[in-house]
């Protein structure tokens, strides 16, 4: 793998990202950079930037960015290795042969066979369905007609029909050269535990292929359709997990929806196969569904890479609400915008679209509700709000999801909303949140309350930009500024990383930091790219006096942000009945003798009534 990474670094050094992006996006010079309309979301004003000096791109509208390989990955919807190969091919750079260990090759060959046998199964079932559709009296034809699924729609989603025989597909796979163990390993057949006989898993059912993001069938869902099916027969059976399929990692319909999700800026998340098929039929081609499970972290990560918002279009029953609530908790960890499409009873997306059509469903989407407002109303419907006991139950219901809201501004807004609806004090709800969240919640709340005293975020971002880009000031900044003096978590994190890289002699510009992000730290990569593209006073024109003034400003900001509130909190607890400040002045004389610097802080605190701004003052 290291050889592959070495080749990727050499390839990136040889290609020009402006030329790479320019093949897909018209670019115009804008100062030191190039600018154009983002190909990954709709926009009228260009916010897509390409830096020839840093060899990175970044869109300030949707937040995507990276190097030339990352651009090819996104624009061509490829995995990293495939994007690397395509970029090398486009520029006539031969890709060297990389040796793989025998064990790795054996695993990869086994996976390749699973992909191939799944492809055969998909074609086998699809051909069987197309044959059945020619007979209007066939039960499968009548079932699909009843569900208003025509031949074109069946073809678009590669729907199929499993025959009634016990070994029809197993025999077809054998004729195609696949061993029984491969068919069993793909989940398409089952080996009897006693007799050892192999027989088909799917029989006499409508087949829904489940594909990965590249459109390769990796699993199948199978629905009973025969009117004379036994009452106790499961409506759906699904492929088991295999070496190429983990149901918590795949979203149904993603291979058909990903371009539309990027274009629309949000994903429509549904529950069932037929919901997604119907949504695509009516033009909502950005719809996907979980594969018979609650939304998982892996699926949330996939959506985060494509969209900024997710709209739930689930059934409105209790089960659907519980599934949405669990899904919201997952998506909140990725700081995605979440809304709820409210469907009237007793509809799901499939039945609503069939009955009402495109425009009414579009209006439902336009009226979709913020997730917290939706669940706030559901809590009141369920528990009421007229008594203390009812309010307690509502708050208990809402607290778990409130605690998952990472953005402190959004969390405080939701607290205000809930406090108003329940006629409670905001501080009471905040104390409940802090009770189990501990220090983190206190810090977030205090940061909001004291927002006026915080330095503008750009100052700390500028610090990071100076450290990365200007070697002549790097030692001074890293020595004078301590990480704990920085208010922004991400700046603090990467400032500390700069110190480590600098000490090891490995801080070589933005590539040093961006190279450590990878897919798991895409939000950090986006943050770093935004700083890299920050514009303002040319950094090479800064004088030593300007830099020292900048350092002093950051130090003062830390002092007033951290030291003042700490001492004010202590004084507030010691002297809660001191409105005139007499005790303050007495204490000032004593403190000044030992800590002269505190005089300015305490006077400023009294003058600006900082005590009264603190969340815990008086409690």
C-alpha cells in the first residue's frame, strides 16, 4: 500500500490540478486562484475555487474539496484506487505493477467470484421476470400490475423473479462454471445441515437486487407475491451478510440516486424498496432506503459525503417514528441538517405518490419540518403538556436527542423552543442537559453566553494559516501561543498537530495536514481547505510588529474568555448579595498585591456585568 501511496504523491506532483478540473469545469482566474461554478451542487454564483499553488480545490457552497485524485473520485464516482488509475491514464503516466501478498490476492479473487455470481443471479432473475411479464395471467405479472410497476420500471431497477424450483439457479450457476461453495458464500443458496444438499435460497418471489455505490449487485431482497402463499410465510426474505455485503453499509438505490443527491443537495431517505422505486418513477431520483435495518453510522457517513441535508419520508406510524428518531441520532453526529416529510395517514411514499402524484408530494417536501419541532409535537401528543408529570415525560423523551445536537447554537435554539412550549425556564433545561453531559455542555453554553467577548473566529484561523504558510513566523507563533489558549476546537487540534510536525521537521505546507485527514476526517479536511483559501492582507507583507500585536491580541482574548469568567464565578458564589460592589473593591486591593494583572479583568467584569451573564449566577 505504501508503494501505491508513493506513486499517488508522485502523480499529484506531476499533474496540474487546474488542468484536471478544467476538463470538467470552466474556470476563470480570480487573483491567485481560479474560480467556477461547482459541479457538485446547484449554484448561480461561483464558489468553487482551485489553487494552483496549493494544488487543491474547495467549494465554499457545499464544502467538498481535496486534491486532483479526490476531484476525479467525486466527478466520476470512483473509489480512490480507480480514480488514481484514471488520472494516471488521462495523463499518459503508466501505473506500475504492485505486488500483492498471496493471502490478499486470494481474498480479492474470492470477492471477485462473489460479484460475478451475483451479477449472474441478477441477470437470471431479470430474464425470468421479463418472460413472465409476457403472460398477463402470470401471478407475478398480475402482482406487479396491481402495484403499478411496469416493464420499464422493472428494468430500471433490475427487478427479477425467482423460479419455483428448488435448484433452478444453483444449476444455472453450475453450468456457468461456479462451484456450489461460491453460490452458498454469496447467500444465493443454502446447504442442508444434515444431507449436505444445496438448494436455492430464493424461490417463487419477486427479486429486488441491492447494489453497491458502483451499481454492482451485492445482495437481494425477495418478496412473496403469490395470492395462495401460506399465511405464515415471511413477506420478505433477504440475503445474509457476506464478504461483499454488510447490510448496515449499503443504501438501496444509491447507485441510481447519488448524482441527483449531489445535484439537489439533500437525500430523501425512505424505508422500503417500493417506496424508492415509486419515488424515482415520479421524478424524485434522489431517494434511497436502508436495507431492512435502522440507519447506521456507516450509512450516515455515506450520506454525509453526498449531501448537506437528509429528509426522512418514513411511515407516520409508531414504528416509523421510532426508526426516524434513531436515524436522527445517527445523522446528528455528522452535523447534517434533518427534516421530516409528514405524510398523512395511512400513507407511505409509495401509496401517496400513486394516489396523488408528483406535485402534491413536492409540496409535502417543501413543507417538511425541522426534526426537533416534529418530535416536540409528537411528545406533546403522546404525553400532553398540561401537568408537571406530562412535562417531565416530554423532557425525558427529548433529552437524548438534544444531547446529540453537536452545534451549540442549534442546541440552545432548541432549548429555547422547548422551554417556551412547556412554559419552563431555559436554565432548568440547560441544567438537565449538563447533568449527564458534564463539562462539554457547560463549555458550549458558556461560549454562547459570552459570545460577545470571543475573538472573531478568523483570528484563530489566521493563526493556523500563518503557522502553515509562513516559515519565518512559525517558531515565534508556536512558542508564544499555547494550544489551550485557543477557543476553536478544530484550530486547537490542528495547531497542536503543527507543533508535532514542526518538531519532527515534517511541516511542509497544507499537504502535510490534509494528507492526515482521509475519509474519516472529511469535516477537518473541509475546515483546513477553507483556511487555505482565506483571503485578506498578503501574509508576506506582515512586519514583526504586526505579528507581535496579533499574538498579544490572542493572548488577551484567552485572558478575558477564560480568566474573567472563572474569577467572576468564584466571586459570585462568595458574594451573591453585593450589588454595589463594595466587597469587590476590598478584594481588588488584596488580589492586586499578588496578581496585578487581575485588576483590569475584575474591573472589566464589573463594568460589563459579566457576573449576570453567567449561566450559574445566583443558583
